[in-house]
C-alpha cells in the first residue's frame, strides 16, 4: 500500500503539511503535490531533470518553474520543491506525497485501510465492514478493496497496524489448533 521512503520523507511531509495547514490549504496542496507526482510519472524526462543530480540545481529549478506554471503550482509548492532540489531530496517526492496524504487523512479523522476478500463484496457488505472498522479504530475508514480467490472465503482487513483476519483459511487453522490441542 505504501511506497518505501526515507525518514527524511516523513520530516519533509510534516513540514509541508504544517505550512499548508497554517495557510488553510491542506487539500489544495495535496492536490498540487499529487499533480506534480503524476506529471513526473507520465513524463520520464521531467522526472530525470528534477531528480537526477547530473542536472545543475539552477536548471532543475528552472524546469520546476516552467512545469509549475503549466500545472498551476502555488508559490508554496514551488518554494517547497525548490528546497527539495537544494537538499537533493526530489527523489523522495513520491514518499513525501504518500506521507502527506496520510497526515491529511489523520487530521480529518480518516484512516486508509485495505480489504482482501475471496469474492467481490456488494455495497451492503462493504458498508457493514466499513462501519465495523470505524467502530474499532474510532475513525472514518476509506477502504481499498481487492479480491484474492486464494483466501477460499471470508475477508482480511488491514487498517494501519491493525489486521482483522476473518478468512476461512485462518478460521480452519484455528479450528485445527483447538482440536489438536496446539492452541
């Protein structure tokens, strides 16, 4: 679910979140960051110029300004990304984005979770699961749903560090352990 990144990515995301929060622009800055990350994914040459230190910092900042004008980056985002260029941390931009999103969700009282089910869930099942997870976590839960037929039956839900395993495989293993006295 989360991309790998450095501890520095966490610090930079927190700093950007704090600045955006002070300006009342958390959602806007998140969208700008997402737009920049997507542009870098779609245009490898842009990523190359912004990330690779082979290009002088001045050239990288000029490219950032040109792209920023096209995609509508605010002065806050331009200054933040220029700082990343100076600190040679533009390689962490995706990790910074992921951490920023998590911070924004937490501040809004939401948390992201993942549900893996053996078969597709209908709307009612998904809503009941979302409600149960919200009760357990005390937060609103945004769910990403995946189907994995290898589960045999049931669901596995992950929300943060919590794992709720209601899969048939786990239930059978627990039954086996209790019948054989291994549990």
